[in-house]
């Protein structure tokens, strides 16, 4: 047995020596690397192409960031990270001189990466769009087939060039005016030919200078045969008047325009109305006009129904909510009223009749059958109570909402229900939406949550023309007493509906809805 033990010991020693002879793995040095060392933003806080400032970072250890700046004009969406990450930068508009900030990314081991952020001064004049056609020589190449369009500018990140019966051609290069680029230009070679610049992001600015050069191969340039139009949706176009010499040769137009409504995206269109002449266009650019003024363009004129201020599209007083109208299916009304008699604590109101929910064990019947014919609806199906001539939303334990009828013309068969004059089909109008409301206060003086949310469903926005502004919050600061509240809805149509909602723990009473025309567009 002794030789066997010695052999085992020798084997173990050999294995130990072999393991010790292997080199220990080398630890990778800590690193943090950004994809750029400088970020340049314009005075509005965007990159030269109109996108948000972004820095991509790659590291093999965790890092933290310090933001060094004078004042608080720059913010970042993250202050640390590991692996592949991105830092999104938000800068407030700059009305002063050029300013700088530094992002210092540092690891625990002291490794640093520094990125300088520069924001241009407030006197910078921004180009929102500029088109270059000279990437390759062309001879009547259809616009949809030309692959060398080069666009630039603050609003150009999603812009595209489109056209019908239009082409890119270099046979008659632009010349004879300041900034003439020569080379290719856009050719409108037949009647109804058109070229479009689609989706220039205006960043909600209103004052611009539109520049372009044009020529005709006819004996004269006739303005009534050459149409310039603008749109904010690409479907509805507004003609833009402009002056130009009648000489057919190349001539540059610089047109100051002001949009009456703040608009995010702009579409431009040039169209030939001539049966004989051919038109050419070149050097299209859209820049901000810091001095303001010029031709005022009102997109609302495209859709407006020309109704006067205060025109009533819909009024709902809820007078149809009565004991006679709400006869129960499975319980005597007097007994059901008795359940909620103690809850009618708001002045000048009667008892609650019914809850429109589906918990039949507690509430033996619902009024859904007559709630729906009125055009009103609910989505949560919880905590809606009909009262004598008004209704209550919410409960101590449940959220609630109601949704109005569409704002189309409607005459109900039941004369007890409210008729709607409605918004004409195909029109869009701005509305003043007002209503009476109150917030519940308990018998012991405890006030419910006062927040009431108003949301625009389908067409339109509320509180702002921003397409993302689909809801606003109103604080109903009147407790157990009626008070009138109002909001502005923009670009409403016959398809528009309004949703009113409250959260759990908010009991609101609601009555006397009025939806009327307004030209007082305070955002």
C-alpha cells in the first residue's frame, strides 16, 4: 500500500504544479468611450438636422456623469450607465450669446471621457429646409426615380421630395440671380405636373422666408399658370400669392410668410396650370424670418364652417335623467332611490338613481339601455351614477369616465333627448367646451380629489395645437357647489368625442355641457 500512496502524492503534486504554471487571466483595463467629443445644438436646442442631441457611450465598467454648465439650460436623461448606452440631451431655447457645457463621464477607477456641448447664439438665423439637386447630372429623370436629392436644415430630418409628371433635368441650368446653383433643377413639363416638399418640421415656429427660383420657356412667365400652395397635412392645400417679374428667364422669389396657427409639419407644392409652357424650379429654401411679417396664412380657412363666435353645436343639460325616464327593470324605483337618498349632499340636486356598472348583486338593474340611446357612453363601466337632471362620476373605491356623443348633426327619435346641431361633415372648427361641475365633500368635511381629466378622442386636440396634446387636467375647486369651467378644443370635427374621467377617490357632479364656436384661441 505504501508505493500506491506515494504515487498518488506525486500525481497530486504534478497537477498542482501544472495549475500554478498557468497564467492568471489579464483583467481588461476600464474604459468609457463616447461616439463624439462635441455636440452642436442650434438656438432652439436641436441638431443641425432638427433632431434631439444624442451621445452614444460604450463602456466595460459602470460610469457616472457630471454636467458642468453655467445656469441650468442643459439637461440629460441619464447620469450613469454601463455597456452600450445613449444620453439624450435637452436644451432650452437660447436668446443670448453662444454657451457651452461639458459632460464628464468618469468610472470608479478614475477613467474619464469628456464631451463638449455647444449651443448657438440667439441671433443665429436657422435654415429649416434647403434642397440640393446636383448630386448627379440628370436628363428628365422622373422625380420618384431620382436618387440624389440632398436635403438639409433644422426641419429636414423626415422631409421627402415627391411629384407627379415632374422630373429632374439639367438642360437649362439656373443662372442670373444671387445664389444660383446651376446644374439640375425641377421640371414641370406638362399641365397639372407638380412637385412637393413633404413634412418639413417647423418646430411650431410661425415666421419664415420661403425662397425659390423659377423660369418658363414660354414668351412670358404668367403667374396664373403657376401655383404655389402650402398644407399642414398633405391633403388640404392653401394657395399662396406671390409676385414675380413676367420675364420668362430665371428669377428668384423671396417670400415672407407667417402662419396664423402654430403648425408642426409643412408641405409645399408647385404646380403647372399651363397647357403650353414648361416651368423650372431651383434653389428651394425655407429659413426663419426673425423680423416677422409677410403674407399671413390661415389654415383654418380651409376647414372653417364660417359660423359666428358662440355658435352652439351641442348643449346637454341632462334634463332627460328623471325618475320617469329611468324606470327600473327589476326593482321598484322608490326602493332604489332610498338606497342613495343620503348621498344627495350637493345643493339643489336630487337623489341618485342608478349605477351603470355590471355588479348586479349589489345593484339589481342598470340604465345602460337608455344611457346609450342618448349618445353618451362609458369605458370603465364603473362608478357612474345618474341623478335628477345631472350625473355623478366616481366613488370612494372606483374610477370612472363618460364619453360624449360624436359632434355630428343628430336629431333623436325620443324628444326627451338632446338634439345636436353638430359640426358639418368635412369641416374642422375650434371649440369652447364649458360645463358645470363640483367635487364631493363628505358629511365630516373630507374633500375628494378635485382632478377632472378631459380627453379628445378621434379628431382634434385640447389645450394646444400640438398633435400630442390629447388631454388636459381641470381642477374642480368648487366643493358641493356648482361652478362653470371651460377648455379650448382645436380642429374638432363631426367625428370628435370628449371623454371626462376621474380617478379612484374622486366624486364629481357634472351638468350643463355647452360646446360652441370660438375664435379666441388661447393655448
